[in-house]
């Protein structure tokens, strides 16, 4: 992957809060956002995109990997980063096989992504998966968040699905794990 200056950034995520956070935090690049693959496709065809950040799961059954394959097939020079709060080794391997240049766990900042892309370019190797291995507390938190999202924020339903008491789930929700 040759060095290419990043000017135009496309962020594809079905969560409006994440799109808004990137819009606010990325000030030195042109930022385009899309909440569906269809919108992302239209932007990618219309704009000269240098870097795409794609969520692994895009609402319902849509997969960001489908868009990664399509994008890399059409424009192999575009750098693509797959981001997800639900990463596993299997998902990471699938993302790399689909053409992702980098796979990162959410939450992640744009400066972290740029740093990791730069390190990957310098080493010209696959990223060290051990560096991004989440802790057990992080994996538990991400699983709870996924179940809570699937239950549309209903704590009672989420607790039932998780097989724990509602009060236990409430306690866990007050203690978000740190990255280390």
C-alpha cells in the first residue's frame, strides 16, 4: 500500500452518534458520512475518497464487509479500516480477506486510526493482533452493549437475555471497562 495523503474521509456507520462524533473531532480532513451501504456507495462514486472507516455491522443484517469487498474491487487504492465493537478473531480475518487495510475495535479515535495505519505502512506487515486484544471486561461490556442494542435499550429484556438480574445489569452498566 503506497503512501497517499488523506484528504477525503468517508465514515460508514448506522449509529448517528458515532457519525456526529467523527464529524466534530476530525477537523483537518473533508468528512463524508453515510448510515447505509447505498448512501456510502453514492458518496464513494461521487467524491475522491482516500480513506473509508466502515462499521462491521450496519443495522439489521447489513455487513460492512460487503461494502469493503465492493469498494476494494472498484478502487483498490482506497485505504479501508473496519471498526467494530463486536470484533472476534473470525471477524478480523474475514475483514482482512475482504480487503480491509486495518481492523480496529471501537471505541477508537481518528488519531488512533491514523497512527495504526502509519505503523502498518512502516512495518508493511499485518497489524499485531496481540496489541489490540481486548480484555475480558471489554468483551463482556461489548456483549452487554450488543444485547442492550438488540433489545432497543430495554434493560429488563436485556437482563433476561443475558441470564442475569436486572440489578446486576444496572451495576455492570455503571462500570465501563478501560482500554487497559
